[in-house]
């Protein structure tokens, strides 16, 4: 074997490892998609009323910035205009 020449065995191992890595990734994505499809997702958005975390203290500027950042106003408008009522998934199957 000449200097700098790689053995054939190493090339085969590298190719096999690449295939294994790709198939592992596909399986992980498939598992993730199955889990997401089987779960009922709910999102809860929490707002801090003040930086000190003290009861009875309300910082309207802080709350308004959080509402803007989270996009709550846009979500409310979309819900009112397009989908005001949630229809259960089971009703679509009939």
C-alpha cells in the first residue's frame, strides 16, 4: 500500500455509517411525527404583571410589550375573523 492511500475497508465503513446516520434520522423524524399527531397540543401563554413578581403591582407597559411580542392581538383577530368556533375533530369524520 502506498503512503496516503486509504484502505478499502475504511471507505466501506464510512459509507455504511453515513447510511446508518441517515436512516436513524429518518426514524427519529417518523417517531416525532407520530407522537405529534397522536397528542392534543394546547398552548398556555403567561404574562408577568411586574418585574418584581409582587402581588398587587401592575406594570401596564410591561404587559403591553409582552402581548405585542407574543402576538396575542393578532391571534385574537384571526380567531374572530376566520375560526370563531372550534369544531371537534370527530364531527369531520361523519
